[in-house]
C-alpha cells in the first residue's frame, strides 16, 4: 500500500494492486516509525495523520532484567538532522487505513481485494501476472507479498539466511510499565529471557503495551499463547500485585534472510518479500517503506528516459541497506540482549552507558539506530 502511495501521489504512475486478503488485518504487527520514514511520508500528508493517532517516543531505554536501567537515549539530539527526532509508535494497520483513505477514489489506483497472485511470467518488455481470478499485463511488477512471496518464488532467486530455533511470543497487555520507570520503547537484556517492551496507542486510551519474549523450541504453541502462560511471564518480569489484563498473544517464527537480487527483469522485490529480520530495533516495516520509495523513484526515472539503470541502482542500494544495516543491526541487537558471558555483558552495558553519557557518541549512535545513517549510506551507493 505504501508503494502505491509513492507511485500515485509522488509520480502520477497508475497502479493495479492485487491483495491476497479480502479484509483488513488488525493483528499485532510492526508499530514503530523511525525518523527517515516519517520524512518520506510527510510530503504525502501521511505523517501528519499518523501523528494524530500515534504516540511520540522521544526516548528509549536499554535495561537489564536483574539490574534495571542501564542507559536512556534521548532522540532529541537528532533535531539537527531531522524534523522528526523521535520514534512514533503507531500500529501498521493504521498506516494502511490512512493510505487507503487518502487514495480513495483516485483513478490511478485499481485495488483488487481477495485476489492472490498464483504465478508470474516475464515476457521481455512486460510481465504477466496470473491470479485466482484472471491474468494481467504490466510494465513492472512490485512483489510486496511478504516472507512467503509468490512473486519471489516465481523467479530464479535465492533467499539465503537462517531461521532462529526459538519463536517469539508477543504479549499485549494493559499493564502500565511507565509506572515502573520504563520509556515508551525498551530493550531488556537477560541471558535466559530477554525482552523488548513498547507502548502502542491501540484503540483505547491510554494505550496498551507489547512485550516480546523468546520461547523454548520444545514448548507447545497452545501452551505458549495461553492467557495463563502469558500472565505468568508478565508476573515474572514485573513482579507486581497491580491487576492487569492480557489482551492478546501472538507467536511467530523469526528469520534473517535476504534475496539474492531485488530486481530481476521486470520484477522488483520490496519489504518482507526481499528481506526478513527479527523485530529488535523496529526496522522491518521501515525498510519496506524505504524500498517502496526507492522503487517508485526508479520506475519514474525509467518512464522518463527508458533507461534501466535506475532499476539496477535500486537493486544495489536496497540490497546494500538490507545486508549492511538491516541484517547486521538486527542480528547484533538480539546477540547483545541474550549475551550469556558476564564479562562480555558488562562490556556491552558499559558501551551503552558511555554512548548515552557522551553527546557526540550519543548522536553518532542514534544516527545509526534511527536508520538515518543507513539511508544516507545506501543512497550514496552508485
């Protein structure tokens, strides 16, 4: 949907959008918007709409499960490089709704819901897409169909990487972590059971909190997603007698993978179809939006000149971003949180403290973790 917005509103390019699902997803998915993403969406009026529904997370914390707060980072130090020096917490399905409302009635968008793609064939100067209801020809096909992408699988591409042995459990609750000194975004280190904690606006004030836990590979799904199990995990983490409700539980498998190419002929890949990563750092959705913005620019340039070079540049830039930043950072984020060597963990904690205490170091650190540095370096690739 973000790709359609960039194509239509920024470049005036007509889009046929084929959506597998017939309805709207409201399941817990991505909910963190980083500064570069807000910058990309701002000229289209989307950031303003998101700000009305989201929660500004001006700070985030690194914590230790036993030792408490290690360091707090204030994203306000980035005000010299971005008009949005914060994270915005807002659920992905709200972004989709905002974009759909913005494109409602636009003659450049033909959206077919409940029409999954079943096969893709390339024919020199066009691509043929077959769905459950018919076939379509187009100049270009953008595969944004997720980790099990039919579009990617239709092409001679590798999807190298690995799958974590443990699944991730997301518990959504009305327990208010802020009363315990937590920021709206937190990463809690522990060699046995690390977690990530962040607040989302949800559909009711004052919002809800999500906590992401690792699980053991031999635990049964029905046990993991049970309310009793979720409540037990929460009580071990927060050690409180304050009442709280478990609103939702979700269990999912986590991968670290990158497609061997993001462009092959007339087919481009973006988002989870092109790369998968763990959620620690809140980067996956943002990278997908960055892919979409770059792909729209590339095809717009091709329409003007007929030159394929911008499409090859899209491939180089976005694969660089995925391999050098997305994969590298998210893998290291998890390794850092689950560090089992006490000496190595102490060194890691000291690194966070030094980065938070020194303004120059904090600025450089946040440029990277807020995705600003990654965008800059990827766009510099020629």
